[in-house]
C-alpha cells in the first residue's frame, strides 16, 4: 500500500528545507537565507523509527511567483491539506507569531488532518521558553526544535509517526504486477489506459491535465493480473494552474510508490524534456523499474525521423537511467502496445531477479581481480566478498575493508559488470559497501 505522506508547510524562510534535509539525512533541498529559494517540489521516501514514509518539502509549492506572498503560502498549504496524511507546520521562534502564521493555522485547523507544530531555530533554553507563545495558534503542543542543530526532532517525529493512518480495511486488489503510467499532461496517459483496457475508463480530452486523480484498472495478460495505475500529469512549476490541478504531483508520486514498474510516457513531438527527466528522477528515487515510452509515434512516421535518432536523444538525456528500455507506441491506433506490455513484464522480472550467491561471488570477484580497485586518498581498498540482500529492487552488499575508500567510478564499474552478467534491464540496482572501518 502507499506509504504515508508527511508535508512540511509554513511561510518562507522559517527553515522548511533545512528540516527536510535533516530528516532525510542528506542535502537535497536548496537551503538559503533568501526567501523562497526552494524552486521545485521535493519529495523523498525516508525512514524514521522503522516507519517508511514520503516526506514533502512544500517550499516548492510556492507556485505563483507573480502574486502576493500570502497566495503563495496558501497554495502550498492547500496542496498539503488535499493530499498529505500528516502536516508539519514550521514557525520561527525568532520572529514570534506572525499574521501569516495565524492565517496558515486557520486553514490547518479546519482541514481535519493531523497537524504537528514545530517551532524552529530553538537552540537555547531562552528560545525554548519563547516557543510557548505559539500555543495561541491552536494547533496543540509547540515542539521546540532546531533543524540546523538537530535538536528536539525525536520528540516531534514520535508524534508524527504516532499520527500515521492505520492500514486500510479494504486493501487494493491483489495483482502480479503493478504498473504506473506517469508523465507530463497531455502526452496521452488516459488514452493509453483506455487502449490497454479496451474501454473508456478515463475521460480523454485535448485539454492538458484532464485526469484529476489516479484511476486503477486490473487487466490480465499471459496469465498475469496487471494493475494499471493511471495518474494525473505532472506540470512544470509555474505552469500549474489554480484549483485542483496543483495536487497532481503528490498523487503521481504516490502512484510511483505503489507501483513495481513505472511507464514514463512522453510525446514523440517533444520527447525528453526537462520535465520528463524530472519525473524520471522520482522513479529513480523510489527504486522502481522504468520503461521509457514514446507516444504519438504515428505523427512522425513517414516524416524522415528514425527511431534510432529519438532513442539516441533519450540515451543522452537519461544518462542516469541508461538501463531503461525504450518503446515506441501510438495509443491512438494501438501500435506498439503489446510490445510495451511485454517490455514492462520483462522489466518486472529483472526488478525481482535474484542471483545465487556462489555464482554472484564467482562473477564479481573475477571482475574485481580483472580490474582491482585503487582506493581513495591514498588508502588501499580491499573487497572480500559480495552478496545479494534482496530483490525488488536487486540490492547488493560488498564487504570491504573501508567503505569510505570506494570511488564512485569503481562503484559504476561494478554495477556495469553486474548488468553485463545478469542484465537487470529496466531495473535500478542498490549498491552498498559495508566496511570494517569508515
């Protein structure tokens, strides 16, 4: 089932991105003293106290740069209210309760969603005393924290985790494979779903963003039950209109999280845009299988454009996902659809593939002997063994003397050798180096 979504909201410059980075354990969101620095919605799966969830930094939801500040803040809060399970409202102890804080709190109190109040930048006892004034927001206990100094986060996150929704009483129907159809608006996702199911389950329109929510459909292919998850389009920031369309990104990320394999649908007339690679990064972050599907190919047939040209462009733009296969289709006339489904099934097989440990060790230790590691910073790197820890996605642990001596280029060499030996087409690989030191 889909993991809980926790959204961090608040007016600009209260430390939302700093808190986000602290909770995910690495610098992801752009942090600056300049208000409104976060330029795009940032979402990542993270773990706290053995609980997996999707964390959203809504600094990227400030999507109306040409309007007043309150409309920007209201847009991100409304998005969080609509699609998040838990909302963390961040305020600044140094500035006290502001009129904007009161406006945000008014919205949150009527949302019906669990709200945790985080009073940020509390790094002294005196500032902790100042956190009590935030009781007047009417959102419960104001947790004094410092995202920058990692103070008070355990208590705050304990309340967040305790507020996670229970498992649904009626889970989604069982399926052998779950495929998410994702992509920019108006690339033909709903039409593809209709073509695959043979019936009009989604509203098909020439107006971008017609699909407002995810629609699940169960189909059967080669004795396999396949759950198709159709999603609303993901728009570029600044192109998201007012109203319900702005909620589509979180819903698409939820769909990717639920899926085993994501079909990234693109328009043959405008393939491999920056937004396409942005969506692919969500799939990569979730470690899901990936298929690149070029739709509306019928519009280019007979116009002197070769598939090899488009595929070369995709390989150049999607270097970070060079393992993803490419399918050329037309949802309108139905060409290429059987090959697309077959490719997706094959990717699922690669995503769930396991390699026997003796064979894996023999193959990879041979590759290491053929090209020994050099180490980093004058330190010698020794690799003693390798094991596959899990599938879906395939995950490998290399046992080394020092994990901090593994250069990224050597990690890439090992991944390439794994793919040469065992394919893993369409599947990301998790690589871990476990050392005695470092």
